[in-house]
C-alpha cells in the first residue's frame, strides 16, 4: 500500500534503480492514523497493541541505526511507545500522521538520552505534543494530502537523491554519516540534499519554478 | 515565497536537519526560537518531519524481545494520564526573548543578561547550551553604527535578531529575522537604527576573520 503510493512518482528510465529498502508491508498510513485515533479517544488497548506491533520494531531499528546500543535501543523504543500511549490524546492529525508523530517522539527521546548523558538537564519541550486548538477536519485532510504529495515527491526523486534524503532522517550526524556510508564527498552529499529538498518544495508548490 | 528567497529565514537544509534531530543544541535553540514566530517555517518543519515519518517506514524493523509488550504494559500501569500543557506558541505581541526555547537559557530575560564588553560598542554573553554535539550559543550586543569585521564561517552559522537591526551585503535584518550562513558566506554586519542590536548566534566552529584587524580582535571577543 505504502509502496504503491511511492511508485506513483515518475522515474526516468536511464537511471539505475535504487537499492534502498522500500517501506515494509503492514498497516497502511490511514489505518495507523485510525488506530492512534482509537487510542486517543477510547484508550483502546487492542488498537495500541497493533500500533505497538508495527512501530516498536521500527523505532528500535531507527534507534539502532542512529547509534544506540541494542539494550538501550529496546529501552528507548519502550519509552517512545510509552509516550505514545500516555500522550495519545495530544496527537493532532492536522499536524502529523501517526508515523510522523512517532518519528518525532523517538527523535526527541533519543536527543534527550544523549543530553542526559552529556549533562543533567530538563527534558526538551516538545512542540509536537502541544496542540494549539481542536484540529479542524479540513486541516486534517489538508495534512494528509500534503503528506501524500511529500511521499510522492520523495518517491520520484532520482535514486542518488532518494538515498541521501532517506538516510538524512535516520542517521546520526547525517551529512558526514551519509558521506561515509555512500562513499561520497561531503560537498556532494550537501548539494544532493539541497537539490532534493528544493525539488520536494517545488512539488509542494512552495518554490517558484 | 519571495520572502523565503530573501534570506530572512532558515534554509531548507537547516530546517530539514532540525527536523531530523541532526542539529547541535546551540543551532537548534536558534531555529526553535525563530519557529515560535514564523508560521511558514513551522509548516516547513512539519513537512520535513513528515518525510522523517516516511523514512521511519523504510527502516528495517528490529524485533523487540519476546516479553517486550508484557513489560510495556507493566511500565504503562503506573503511568499518569496525559495533561494538556499550555501552548508553546508565542503570540505575535509576545517579546521574542520570552519565546519558550530561549527562555530555558535566558531565565532573567534580555535585560538581565550579564554582558561582557569585548570591544567598544560590542558585548557578548555565552549561553550554556553545549549539549551533546559541539556548538556555541551566544548573545551579541552591537551598539548602533558599530561594525563587526568581515568574517566567514568554517561551518554553518545561524543568527536570530532579537532586538534592533543590522545591515550587511544581504540587506537589513531586523527583529525575528534569521540569517543562515554557510562556509562560503562572508559578511560584515553593522548595527543600524537607534537601539542596540541584540543577536542570538549559534556556531558549530569558530568564525574565520579575513582581515588583520579581525584576526587581532578575535581572541578578545572570543568569537
């Protein structure tokens, strides 16, 4: 389902196919959003169990990839899912999909863990956990459509840009990590990211042609 | 979008790095403070976070241990229910210095800053935001008419104008404006107007002064 949306983007024929993994099959985005909504409104444990089955291993995979040790990755993944459970009522579908919301929570929990190690400190404030008002239905729809366009624009990137963008969001020290992993000069990584981000912004109608 | 191309906002690369959690704490504070007053940039960050959510779906899942869900419910048992925090978003008439991300580092506000004079018309204060990645967060106060010597940046430097205004080759930067400078960018900002220009600046590496004067001044101002 997710892959099908990605494949909508036009890929040129003279480029080598990207070898990067495609989103694994599982509940589709809308279904995940609906599960999270059920957790938010009814504290639905069954719905949460399904969210957990989908996201906990992905969050753990993300944390491992971004530098956590195995035990810590599992612990921080638990912490992430605990926050999802406890803060589900604060989920605002006009701002983010379930996947996006959980990504930002995992990201912040990891940063807080690093920060705690660096020095004792207060947890960071989390804008994603602070709804401004009751989300409007059309704003929710707008967000979903925008996410679909982002997904399509991402899927339509040339493979060499697709790879750097994908890694950008799941690597520690993204620029240098990507350079190392893909064996590219740092300047090339930066220019590919710049091009890719510009292209996505253009697809969203945020940049003049 | 003409406003965006006028260099008064963070670049897309900077906002995307912020969304990926890849900025050092110093630069993240400057970006987050700008976001409290800029709807457009906040929306863009949401777009990059959406891309992060999509990237999360491409991560190879790492199986949780067998009893993970049981452990989870045991931990969740004692968890208190969610409470709604007050909105972090600053209203438009809210002074920029009181914006939440900055207030954490600036408990007594801009008027309570223990400025240290580093040169005539130039004072600074280092904020404790070393965080988990190297980076320096500082406040710089430039008296009207005072010019900072021409300098480049070894890495990215981000600046948010908290009060007053300065002028450089890119134009006028005033309260709320954001300057996002890369290693290729050189500038020599001069404070303009009647009041001191106060900037919040984050660097991940020391500034690179070009002139002899700049190089002489640098050790004193510690930039």
